C-alpha cells in the first residue's frame, strides 16, 4: 500500500507539473485583442489544441513502443521543448506568437503515456492511476490560480506569465520523475493478476484492433463526447465564470476543483478492491454512465434555477471527471486484464485521446466560425446536455458488448485469441 501511495503521489506531482506548461495561458483574458475578427485567446486555444491533438496521434504508435529505460529522458525532452515554446511566445509580439502555442502543445500530448507506463500492470494501478488523474482536475485549477497570482501580485504580463509559471514547477517535476524512475517493476503477483505489459509492435496492434474493433469504436465515441465537454470547460473557464458573475476571482479556479478531485479520486481508487477483472470493468461502465448522468442532471437543474452557478459548475465538473478519469486510470487497465491481452494501455488510450482532441478542435471552430451566438456559459450548457446524453447511451451498449464478449471467451467453444 505504501509503495502505491508513493508511486501515485509521484505521478500526480509529475502530471500536475505538466499542466504548468500547458494551461496557465488560459487564466489570462487578453482582453480587447482580436485577429481577423476572432478573439486572440481563441486562436491560442485552437493552436495549442491542434498541436496537442497531433501529439496524441503520434503517440498511438510511439507510446505503444516506448521502452522503460527511455522514459525519464523522454519526459525531460518533451517538457523542455514545450517550455522553450513558451519563451518564444513571450518574446515574439502578438499575433505572430500564436504558432508558439502550437509548438507548446506538440510534445505535451505524449506526457500522459510516459508517466502512466510507470504505473500500469500492477494490483494497485487503480489507486496510483486515480491519484495521477486527480491532477487533471486539481493541476489545471492550481496552475491557473498561480498564473493569476503572478499577474495580479507580481505584475507579470499575460505573455510572460505562462513561461514564469512553468519555471516554478521544474523542481517538483524533477523530484517526481526521480521517484518514478526508482519504482520496482511489477512482481509475479502483479503479472498473475493483470498480465504482462510490454511494448506493442505493428502486428500486435493490428491483432488487437481486429479483436476489439466494435468495442473500441464505442469507447472512442464516448471519450470524444467527454473530451470535448471537459476540455471546453477547462480552456474557457475564465470566460464561463465571467458570464456567471465570478470573473477575475483567482480562487474560483480551485474552489470547485479540489472537492471534485477528492471525490473522484476516492471513487476511482476503490475499484482496486474488486479483484475480479470483468466485474471491475463493468463497475467502470457504471461510474462512466453515472458521471454523464450527473452532468446532465446538474445542467438541467441550473437551467431551471434550481442550482446556483457554483453548484452547477462544481457538479457538472464532478460528473464529467467521474466519467473521464476511469478511461485514463482504470478502464483500459481492467480491459487488458479481463481478456489477458499482452500489450500496454498506451496504445488504446492514445487512439481514444487523439480522437477526443480532434473533436475538441471541431467544437471550438464551430463555436467561433459556425454562426453561433451563444455565450460561453450557454454553449457549455448545450454541449453538456447533448454530448453527455449521447455518452450515456453509448456506455450502456459498450457494457453489453464487453460483458458478452467476456462470457463467450470463457465458454468451452471459444477461441481465445480470435474472438
């Protein structure tokens, strides 16, 4: 248990530190700045998300093949490149600095796969993964709070603030990486419970896709719905809060996020105690479905005046992260263990992630160029209701698919490797 807590805490610190290089600029409003009639900040978000998306696409094969001994220096190279891009963003005047946000996002999409590689294939992966994924919620809010503090307290400009925020998190990132590098490898009991985790070559990846293609398609669709909604909430939090009357309040970024992180962490980590892999996989479906449902219900209540803005943003965020975190921490871990797949989580996770960020780019473009005239808060509400409703339906079908596939795989007539 102690090693699980240590590993999970190190992964949390490492991934939260990554957010210091990715998200601080979203705390700035860049008020009054436009390029070609479009808000300058929207261009920044689009540029970074496109870079991040391409990083996820590259990660489908790159993360699947990465060797353990290359992880630390790879992580240092990815973060170092993104930090230098933030320096370029500070030095080059607007709007010519927009491409530097693309360069900033280009390496960061692969950081998750490098870090999660230290954790997967262990009996305690759920606890470690949940701790790591809590950084999705807390890390973004914390670095935006730090960025706002630098601008307000130390008068750092909106352009230098992202670079300065990243500098403050270099030491924590180095410490966390050192701890992860010194973790022991999975032991015999881990391998017996979760199967061997190894790099996947092209032939292995093709066989995996052929075996699970319908299920993977459903996973990707549900994950796209989640990524689009969660990423919009995260990238435009300052604008949403401004619409709701809480603009300029630095504490608001963490006021809702910390309770969400604690609740989601506990619920996700508890799945570690379900030893049967199929039951745990089904429980992951329950968490995902419940998360979608909470997001829909809280948004419906807010629209009818039954929930105040803080309660709405908090509960909808809780629902979205309750659905999102299992995919990043436990769902694929238990899927591979259920079907005794020899491979790694990174391959399928990056198929889902790259698709999710493609969807995120499309939604931002629709919001700005599609002739829609909704406020940020209204657009967020419409997105939650539509995509979360679709996600609930897909999750139900996905649960039926994987349960039936596992049942047939255990039947005497089943062919183990070609189901």
